C-alpha cells in the first residue's frame, strides 16, 4: 500500500470583468479585450499545495517542501497577480520542516494556515513582519500534518488531518496556546498546553484529507489510507457514516458545491468516485482517466457536474462525472504541463474557469480552462515578475 512516509518519496490586480466570446472570458486592458493570460511561478522547493484566496481575486498561496518532503525545510508562498498579468511574490514564510497543505481563513483575508511535517499547524499573518510570524504554532499531532481546511459556513474554525490517524478541530479564538516572540524558521510559538477543541480518532491509518461541507457548518468528510471515507458531525461523538470507498488508499476528497449529499474521492487505484451519502451502498459514478494515483480532487465551484484532478501521472484533468455515471467517457480536458508529480490543485471561486496547480517540478501555474499552461515564456521567480 502506498504511504508517503519520510523514508519514501514523499491570481488579479488590474483585471476587471470583461466580455465572454466563444466560451472564453476576456479581461479588458485599456480599451481592448484580451484573452486571460496563463501564469507560472518558479518555487525554490517542491510544490505540495495551492489555494486561491476567498477574498482577493488575484491572490493565491503555494505550499512547498524541500527534497520532495523527505527531509529539509518548507516554504509558504503568497503570490499576487500583478497588473501586467504575471505572478509576483508578496510574502514567503520559512519553516524548519516541510509543508504539505495550506488554507485561507474565511474570517480574515490576511490569515493563512499551513500543515507541517513536524506535526504542527502554523498560522501566518500575511501583513505582519517576519519576527511576528507565525502567529500560532499548534503542536498536538504526533506525526506529519497532511491537510488543513477552513470552515466556510461557521468561519471561525478549521480542521487538520494527520498521519497520526486523527483529525483535530481548531479555533484561533478559543484554546490558543501560550505564545512567545517569534523568530527564525518555524519559530514564533511555544507548544501550548492544549489548543484543539476536539480530536476525531476513528481512522485506522493516515488521514490524508479533511474537508468541511460547503453548506453545513458542523459536517465534514475525511479520506484515509484505511480505504474509507467518513462523514462526521461535530455535534456527535462518533462519525455519522463510514464508506469503504476504494480497495486502495484514499488520498483526497471534496464536497459537491451544488448538492450537499455528494462527495468525491480520489484514490491510489487511479479513479475518482462520486458518492451520495444518503445511499452509500454503491457509488454514483466512477471516473477513470489517470495512469497513476489521484492526489487531489476538486469539485467545481461553478458547475455541479465537473470535477478537477491532479495525479501522480503528472497531469491535471477536467471530467464530467455525470457522463461517467451514464457510461460515457467523462474526459473534458487534460493538461500535461507538469514534469513531475502534480500534487496541488484549486479552482478559483471568484473567477469562473480559473485553475491553479503546483507540483514536484517546483512550478506553480494559474490558467483559464480554455488555455494551455505549457505554452508560455520563462516563469516568474522570487520577487521578480516574469
């Protein structure tokens, strides 16, 4: 069974709403309309996660780890789309261990959370000076933290999922650890005498993902290496539902944004499955289209029938799962711009059809679904626009 442990390889200022022509959304530059530009950025370390800001249309975060996450430091990037359409670095936070995931606060546009290989959860303020970051370092997990996700309904809590087989519920306003002045890679917070509001400990193996329902404040889903998908309600002591969703490890999951009963799962078995939690005895659809494990799955924030995927076969996919449910070929589009594992993926909720990805090739891309991210000039690097 696949387990990424340490001994194994482990976007827009200046853009205004424009017109739509032949299915492509255009942005206005002066008095003329031009097609959305594909952007890319070169990171120093291997990419692991990418997340668009829920507040700022042109801002995104990219999480990276040195040496593929086996050993070494981590860097949390914050990137903005400059007026010319390029990605530029506006902040970078250094950590003593690799970083595997990130999410934005739904309360404060400047707060960002990272999942760390040392078992900690780092909280950053994008506008604060280096000596004031991280704002928090929650240090309860006993193994790597692999995923974090902020509640989009309640907005004051977030989840962390770990290789210690647990999921923890956190709040920046309750149970925060005692702080000391920051400084240096990974510095800023003393291990607190607590911090989490609750711990969920029913999985029998690594928890790779924990994702809040976009419609219900107390409900979330988890995906685990024990091959199960679990549905939880924080008002109850135990999980509400357990689905043996795949025969191999489940690496990711996401909720449908239009149907609060549908969850997508991605697995080492190369497939994405769609589940109706009201009738979990059989999947709604099986989406095939990758040659290796599906590392990320994202349900479109703009179309009920679309899922996006990132895979270890180095490709990004766009699929219509309803077509798969009816026995057809669900492939809408595929992109092969990465030259190593594609592991980070997000779809902007503020700009329809805008995608972002990152991978072990130390590249982050932002592009419209109508575009081809591989057809570009040299990338941005550091604080210099490309």
